[in-house]
C-alpha cells in the first residue's frame, strides 16, 4: 500500500479589512458642520438684536429692485411695506436652521433649505457688489460692517462649508435630537428666536452698536480721532521710486501719488449729524450744549400718535425741572407737514430738522427720546418705554 500522505492543513481564512473612513476628512467635515451651524446662529442673533436695522436694510434692497425691475415694482413695494415682518422671519429662520444643523435634525432637508437661503444671500451680495447698489449688506447687522465684495466672499465660503457637509453626511449620521425630543427642541428654539426679535422690535436693541449709543459723546465723534498721516510716492526718469512722509529736497523727484496711512482714524465716526431750524440755519452746536430731552420723530406718517398724550405730560414736567432740561423735537418731515402734525397731537416743543437716515441711526423708535448732557448720550427710550421725569433727571 502506498504511504498515506498527511492531509494538507486547511488554508487560513483570509480576512478582508474594511477600509475605515479617512479620519482627517471626518474631522474636517465635522469642523465645517460646526462652523456652518454656528455662523447661521450668530448671523441670525445679530440681526434679531436690531430687527429695525435689518428691516431698513431690506427696504434698501426692495427699493433698488423696484427701480431696476419696474415690471415687478408692485411686488417689491409690497415687500417693502412688510419689511419688519420679513426681518423677524429671515433672522429667526437663520437661527432655527443653524440649530437644526448642529442638532442634525432632519439634516438632509435642513441642508437643502440652507442652500436655498445661501443662494438667495449670495445673489443679493453679488448684485450689490457688481452693480454698486447697496454698500453694506447688513449680514451681521451693525456689529460687523462688510463691503459688498467681502460679503459675497463670505457667502462663497459658507457655500463651500455647505458642500463639504452635504456630500459627507455619512460622518454625521448620529442625530442629537430625534422624534418628539427633536420636535420639542426645534419648537422651543423657534419660539425663543421669534420672541427675541419681537421684543427688540417693540423696544430698543439689546446691544446698541451704533455711534449714538448711551455713553458716546456726539461732539467728540464728530471730530477725527487723529490728524491724517500721509505717504507720498515720487519717481525719477531713470525708474527710481521714493516713498516718504514729506517732499524731498531734491527737486528732480517727481510727485506721483499720495496715500492716507490712517483713513479710519482720520475720518470722524459721525459725519452727517446736522440739525437745522425752520430757516435752514445750522443749530447743531446748540443742540449739543446743556441738558436736552430730544423727541425724535422720524416720519409723521408712521409715528405712533397714541403716545403723544403721555409724551406731552412728560415735557410739561420737564419744563419745571431744576435740572434745566430743554425739550426739543427733531424730525425729517417737511416743515409744513410737521407743523400740521404737531397741532394734531398738541406738541408744543420747538422743532428742528435732520436727515431721515441719521435719525434712524440715532434711535430705532418713531417716536423716540434721547437724553443729552453737552452732547453725551445719557439715555435712550422707545415710545413703549416712556420714562417718568425722575428717570430722565437721574440719567442726567
């Protein structure tokens, strides 16, 4: 018999290693996810802080589109009339979408809505930049001022973040809020966002980023912080170039250009606060001297007339104050129209005039109250928060 050969040992089971997701791509995706959600929340909250300012910016866009697309002027005019409602809606939506992204709540549909909003914002910023229509998009309210092209670049970056997140959702499968818990969380976020905006709309911004905020000196901000510093460029026929702070003694150098080295500090923060009387005389210095209680009536067509009975009572008391408070009214309405208006509401204060845009920056209320001591803003009041005289005196 032939010798029995030992059976061959069974081949070792081959195992195929499943390639794990690239750690770097996963980390990068999660970073983009956090940035995308965070920027949306931040942008929305900044706008909700000052919904009137956001509404003013929307009005600018609608006015531009109404002029550029006459066939749809009826639509843009209607939207302009609802700018405050749209301000609350768009700003709240940004916050809601940002939270939804961070909670990964219905992430795919949420990202599609985010894309629609980013496309809309991108169109607005590109249109502003390319055609020089709106100089500031208001993307971050008055907290961060962006030029049109910077705003457009910001939207492109956000679109890039969106693309990374959308096409790598496999790294974001775990949702932090599901089913009823997710619905309750998003309902609470929606209520908070809308509530924040409505509260600011009916009063003043929670944080005032404008030049006329409490504590600021208007006379001081009307002056440049520094004297301008210049840099001159000179050339010689041989191609030599000289950059200097002064003109050289050598007259063979030919002047070419001048650059301001400190443009921000050499320009006053407030450049357009000018108050005139009925004769057109500049009375700004008088307004910025002594104790003043200023009533700001931006537009008599839209002002809340029901508040003037309470305002008139305050003004009558202020006239008797030992603080020597002078009560004045500043408006952007024409003299004839305002004179008829003040008789309708029994307003007996002297009145003066200023630019409408300036008054909208001074206070986000129509009417609103400004308390000044030698031009320093001591207090501001919305018409829903008309103070008692002792509060005005305490501010002074």
